[in-house]
C-alpha cells in the first residue's frame, strides 16, 4: 500500500466509523456499532504506527490533497504535513482514543445513547487528527472548530440535564472568545504573508519580524500581534487563565469523554498549535513572555482549587488545568520539545486517572463524592493499582513518566531569562507540592482509611454524577434527572471491581505511564528527534543549556533525585497522608480557621460569578436596553408606527382637498398656474 494511502487512512477511518454509528447505529445495533468504530480507530492507530516508522526513516511529506477554494490569487487547500511532531501527536491521539473506545463498551453499556456516543467520540478523533495533520491555517481552523463542536455535543451528551446544557453552552461560548482572537490572528497571517500555507509563512517570517502597524496612535509589531492572537485561541482550547472556566464544568459529560478531552484531543490542541508555530513565536520575546506568565498563573492557581474538590472527576479536572499550565510555561520558555514531551506523558497518565475514576464511579454505583468512599483497595484491586500508578506519574515520582517530563519543565524554566521567568519558576516549583497534596488526598480518601460508603454521609447531586447506567438519561428527552435521584451504595452494599472491558484499558495505559518517559526523554530532549518540525532561535538557548548542563537523561535523573521538587512532592504526599489518614480532624479545623480562604477557593476565585454578572448580566442588560429603546421606541415607535402615523396625518390633510366638487378643483388649478407664473416672472 502506498504511504500516502496511509496518510488518508489515519483521519478517514475514524470518520467512517463516526458516520456508520451516527447514521446507521440503530440498524447496526450496539455490538456491531462498537466493533466498527473500535476497528476503525484501530486501523488509524496501525496506519499511524506505519507512518511513524516511515518518518523515523527520514521521510516527511508536505502536500495538498485537494483544492477546496480559489479566490483571486489565493487558494485554500486541504493538505497534510507529516513530520516528527505530527506523528507523535497522531500516535498519542489514536492510542488514547482506542483505549477510550474499548472502555466505553463497559461504561456506557446501559445508556440509551450508546451508538450516538460512539459516533461522537469517533468524530472527535477525526477532528483532532485533521488538526494535527494540517499543513495550512485553514485546515487547522477547520480541525480547531470541529473539536470545539464535538466537545459541545459530548459535554451535553445527557441533554436532559440542565447542568449539562449549561456546561456545554459555557464551553462553547468561552471557546468562541478564544476563537475570535484565533481567527483574527489567521486573518493577520493572510494579510501579512499573502498565504495560509505553513511552509511559505515559516520560510518568510523572518523578513516580517520588524513589520509595524499603527494602532490608536502607537506602533504595534505585527508578528507579536499575530502570535498573541493565535495564543488567545490556545487559551480557550487549552483552558488557560482566564479562559479556563469551561474545563471543570466539562465533567458533566460521561467519564470516557472527560478522558479523551483532557488527555489527547481538545486541550492539547493549543499546546500543539504553539509548538507548530515555533518559527513565529521565536521572533517575539513579548509573545513568549505573555505565554509564560499565563501558563504560570494557570499552573499555580488552578492547582490550588484541586485541594478542596470532593468530586473525584473535578479533582482530576483541576489537575489537568494545572498540568496544561506547565506545558504552556515550557512553550513560553522556548522549550517546545519539553512541552510536547510532557503533553505525551501526561496524555497517558491523565487518561489512566480519568478512566480509573470512572471505574470507581461504576463500583460506587455512580457516587462521585470522595468523602463517601474509603477502603476501596481491597474491593477494586486493579483499579487501585492503576490509580496508584497514575497518581505517582502525575506527581513526578522518580522513574515514572511524569518525573522526566515535569522536572524537565522546571529545569528549563529555571534557565530562562525572559521577562516573567522568575514568577514562572516559583509557580511550577510550588505547583509540585500542591499537585502531590491534592492527588494523594484523593487517592487516600478513595482507596485507604475507613470505609465510608453506604452511609449517606455526603451526596453529590445527581446532576453532578455520572449516570451511564441510569435509565433516566440518554435519549429519553422527555424526562429529566432530578437532583434527588439516588446515587451511591445502599446500606450493606459493597463496591465491586469493574468488567474487563473497563479495567483492560487501565492496564494498557498504566504501562506507558511508567515507561514512556524513560524511553522517550533521550531522543526527544537530548537527541535530534524533532529535527526541523520545531524551530528554536539562536537567542533562546534553554534547550542548549539543558544539554550542556546534564549531558543526557541519566544525568538529569540523578540531579532530580536530589533537587527541591522531589522533596516538595514527598512533603505533599506525607502531608496528605497525615491529614487524611492519621488526623482527619485537622483539615476541618483548618477550614474553619481560614474560612475566607476556603470560601475564595470554593467560589473558584469568583470567576464564574464575575462572568455571570459582567458578561451574561451585561448581555441581558444590553438586550433589555436594546429591546426597550431600540425595538420599542426606535423601530416600533419611530420607524414602524411613526411612519404609519405620518402617512395617516398626510393622508388626512390630502383627504380634505379631495372634496369631489369640480369648481374646487378648477379653483386649485387656477391658483397653481398663478403661483407658477409668479415664480417664473420673479426669477
């Protein structure tokens, strides 16, 4: 088979599966639907592996598949850029997606929207693959918007829930804010470069490094403006401050899609995009500093919110926000290979954590409150060990995957000299303790300590709980899940390990969560793995300094074993064990003593309230204003009714002249002639 056929197979196989499940799912039935969609994603993974081998042998590809539109001298193409950055993303997306597809068989087994869900996740996979394989900004934007659309459908999958509808609208609207900036950036690219083709733009970008645009009496560097506008798009997709508010609410979707969104698709799109645009970002220190500061704020302050969460999925969601901040900081430090390295390792252990959380939720009969758990280790041994592996990888435990990638980010940021690097270094170092604390708080409360299930101590409302097996959700759009619908184990019930279709993906994800960092760090960070796929300017020498400082992965690992981040991680785990296993009374006392801090965190720094008041309230106020003055007074009052009234008044006057008497008309004609003759003689 020709290699270019494999290029087409990668995105089109999941698309075929999505169409089959979406259009013919009811006809095919559940079993055939999941077999077809899983087989198609498997084909995509197989083709990606074949392309990976070809690219590693030195073959790359950059070409158009077909011309979509020609307007004047500008042509818009659908095309592929296949290089080492692309194939890395292809492997991550297809592998994680395959695990999620298999897992979905067990998790959604009793849901009425079974076929619809498989259609959506396959379409999600297709959209992300089109994004990462794009060789031009138009196709990038297509994939960008497609993942946004499918995320909207998946977050609101249980569309009978008001909270799910609120969450998907929130995600959609917040991403429109980011996408507005992204579209402006693409428009500027077309204006400045006259093309949307990556290769042409990157080849000529240096010649436009000093282009200036006068805006409101000041000059703005066009390249800086382009980079910041493109990154605003990434702030929406990759949930960076202040456009992060949609991601925690995305937990309203079923757990499999939480894993897919957070690990391999939507939120990684922004990170990938900035790495792909490295030839542009490298020419603007201002843009890089902006990226670094936004990432550091996200890494630190979103991690703090994970400490007080009691919903098992929301703890992991805030972990994703924080880890995306780490990746963004690495991008700002010009350590693009490190950012992609962490993206890859994070994809495996974050998918593992989400799917393990889903396994716990099934075992707990859809109770998601970690305060109702405890002691699950003996009831769910496979879920327990895989969750432990994911947690150890997340906090950067030595020789787990997260250890290599997270420590590399910290070292790279410490070597950066850009504006904002000092704060960024503090944020990523402090984030190590915070991550370890909230990760193992969740782990200890779920798997160790006293058994608290079956006692109705706390209950997360059904609107915040997964209900994959609930007969009231799915396609029953005439019913609504009530907030008091029972979730959780009844008194005397015990948790249970989940079926093999649920725990098998956990085991398969646990393996790379342990070994992928060790395997990949040497070629990715200390070799020439990415080659020309990523460009780093001569004035940004963080990667060069990393090479000179450590001379290889082994030296970096030895250094990390004695560095501050490792001890902070140990301190975070120890503190969590003390507070939640030995002295569970202390957290409540601390909360009472620092109630204002807890209130601030519980309200998520009041971002949601501000957005509801300022943006939503402002939009409602503006609509009322426009309705009252614009619609009622201007349109109805002046333009419609006013015009009608004016016509009526004129017709009333004219009607008085239409008497029907001939001598009145004759007199009027004589007066008219007299006036015309007078005017003529006068002038």
